[in-house]
């Protein structure tokens, strides 16, 4: 069971994470908008170094596309639509509300940030140059950060301490893999990915904070002991 003290501690950590995440997005976005040379040079050099290449094999391309897929909006729908149905059938309206707002809103707001910053994608023939859409922040990176954060926050009260550590590690690994594929595919600069991670996490925790979705809140699932 989540105690009052544990709930307060979770809220403090979430507030800090929200602030830090938004600061990261603002700083990186500001660097792009103002053409801050050190950031742009680092983006270009790392992007070039880790790009899988225009001449990559079909097998490598397919593997990268499979590994990047969890960041798609449809992946969040596949994961959370059954969860939302389950929550609604149990009349957990507030829980369903915060999960729906977090997982749908992240894509809408991320698209707005792309338009605001207006960064074009990396100029690789088999990478970003194939897309007309904008680059900053990475939608896949924001999407997978939102998916993992939502899943962890939702399930946290039901997990044992050991399970929490294992699922947290697995979630972080998935976030890192999806983000890495965006650079390997040449469709994003590293700072796009970092900003996407920061935004997806911050947005999800902000929604959970405001609607009581954190452990101990009105929209949180009960602990295992509470059934």
C-alpha cells in the first residue's frame, strides 16, 4: 500500500522532473531557434557519426524500423486502449482520464512544438531528407517516453519493490533504444531525441500530478493489498 508520505515524496519528485524536463526542452529549443553554434556542431557531428548510412542493407533498415515502432502513436493506442476499456468498465473515470489525456495530448503538443521551432530534418538521402515534416522535438522519442512513464505510474502501486526496479530498467532501456534508432535512421538530430524524451516525460508527469494519477492520488490504482 502507498502511504501518505510515499505519495508526497512521489509528488515532489514528479514536480522536480517536470521542471527539469521543461527546462531541457526550452534550452535545446532555444539553441535551435537562435542557431547556437556549439549545439548545432555537436548535433551535426554526432548525427553523422551514428547515422547507419544511405547504403545500409535492407535487413538493417527493417530492424531499425521495427525497433523504432514503439514510439508511434499507434503503439500507444494498441497498449492503452485495452487499459482504458478495463478502467472504464470498473468506473475508474479519473484514472482513465489522465491516461487518455497524457497519451493523446503528447502527440498534439509535440506537433505544436515542431511548428514553433521549425527545424528541418537531417539532410541524409535515406534519412531525414525523405520527410517533409519537422524535426524538433522527436515525436517518437516523446511518444515512447510518454508510453513508458504512463505505464510505470499506472502500475507502480501494484508492483513489488523488485518488480518496480525491473520494469523501470526495462522501460528506460526501451526509451533509449527507440531514441537511438531515430539518430541511426538519420531522421533526427541527437538534441531532437533528448528534447523528445524530456518533453514526453514532463508532460506525462504533469498530467498525472494535476489529475491525481500519481501513487496515492485519487486517480491512482490501489495497491496490491487494497485489491
